[in-house]
């Protein structure tokens, strides 16, 4: 069988090896998804490369990438459904999903936590990376997912018992999917580096039935922009972002981030129509909140929604708005838990005075974990119920 495969490769005139790893398109298959499956069947845990091209690689066969595999392109290509470069030029590696509902790439495998490669288990090479390419559809198709990580609780995308901790996603552009990235069960310690997640319906979310999942989804740098329902939407995972730009998401929902636990460290959050956050847990340290549109009047930039308990921590954030904003923060006044966490300190900006109030109502002394000590342009407020 291996001899037959070698003959097929030689007859195709393609080298099975590049300086970066195994050349996926040197293997037989109806599309690049099938070619990757055949390359993996022949070589197992390894580094696989999809070369740069002047045209996109259209595919409808899902690429299932276990953690011992690195799947790499040769540079991000063109987003927004563009499938052909200027004649004679290469635009990196662009993967064009044509399979409709379902996942273009699945990152998971059946090896459980005790056998993690990084802990000397039986899994093989550690620290596989998926990256350095563009993944796109030509237009948003309902139910289409760019990358699904972990076990699918329903068992339709991946086995429900699959694992996906220690997943690394690097320099990937994902555009024009219903959901760019979705996490399933047994997903934690996921690290993104310099992503470009744009023009999808939803940027990042998680399966509502996901089990043993959600710890430490980290995003370093990159841009999450123009995802029409939101950058993060209805997700139980915890997201930590470092130096990331979150811009102009949420045209349909009205909020850039909805119902997600998010920590932003020195990030830039910019809108022209959409409010910033709606949910129960937000931390933002440093960075900028910027609202560009000068023709609007909006109730708040940040809306805390739980009548039980909320967590909000804003520290050292630059706030700039050209619209009239009634309150920087809306905080429910009827929470049942007397120990919400509310801390707003050391804000700056608002020199034009367009933000009219820091918070809609000063929390009662009945709430025992509240500290506000800041000025915001002409506004100053000090509350300490600790």
C-alpha cells in the first residue's frame, strides 16, 4: 500500500516533503480536506504544510486535526470570500470551505487528560499548532463553523468524549462563517496568537451543553472585528485577552460582547453604533473604550444583567465617546446576592463630557463588595462599601 502511495505521489509530480513539513497537496484526494486525511493516515503525528497558492483551496471534507499534529499554511491569504489573487501572484494559503453546515476544521482527539503529551504520556509529539492561513466561506451559511475545538456533546461534529486541551491557534484569519470558533467538551488551555476574526455572524462561542470545559481561553494580540452578532456571544467559557482590538462587532445584537466571561488587558474596544458589553462578568484593565458616532444618544456602554450577582472590574481605562452616553455602566439595583463584585478605579478620558454618569445608581451599603474611586473628565465618584 505504501509503495502504491509513493507511485501516486511521483506520478502527480509533487514533493511529499517541504522544508517546513509534509506537503499535504502531494497526496491524492478530491480536495485538500481529503488530501490531509490521506497524508495523516500515511504519516501520523507530524507537521503538515498546505503551500501558498494563487487560488484558494476549496474543500468540503472536514479536516480533523489531533493535538499531536501541526497543520500550517504559508501565510494568511485574502479574507471576505475573495478566492483568486491577481494573476501570477501568491496570496498565502487560503482555505475555502464549501461544505455548508458543519465544521471546516475540528481540533480534538480521543486521548484523555492523563495521557497529555506535555506530561510524558503516550500521546506523542507535544504542542501541535494550527495556523498561518486564512479560512473562509464565500458567504455566511447557517450552521457553518470555521474551527470546532473539543468533543461535540451531540456527537455529530466530533465524538462527545474527544479532548482538546493545550490547543494552539496561531496567525489564522477566519471570515464569513456563521461561527468562527466554537468550543465543545473537554476544552481548556487554548491559546490564540494574532488572530484575525472578521465578518462572521459570531466570532467566538461555546456549545451550551459542553462539559468539563472553558478554563483559560487566551487570546494574544490580533483583531476581532465586524462579526455581526458579536465578538463573543452566549458562551460559558472564560476568555482572557491581551492587547487585542475588538472593533465594530454586534450590529444585529446591539452589543460587541454578550453573555460571556471576558477579561481584557490593555485592549482596544471601539464602536460606532454598538454598546460594549452585556452580561454578568467583565474585567478591563488599561486599554481604551472608544465610541465614534457623534449622532447617537445611548443609555450605557456596559450593561450588567444579572439580578443575582454580577462581577465588574474597570481599572485604568481610557474612555472616549462622541455620542451622548447616559451611563458608562448600568448596574441592576435589585440583586439578591449581597456580595456582588463592583470595582471602578482610575478611569480617565471623557474630556468632552459626553459620558454623563459613571453608573446609573450608587449601590446601596447593603452590597458589601463595592469600590468606586475615580474621576472621568468632569465626573468624580467615591464609594467604598468594603
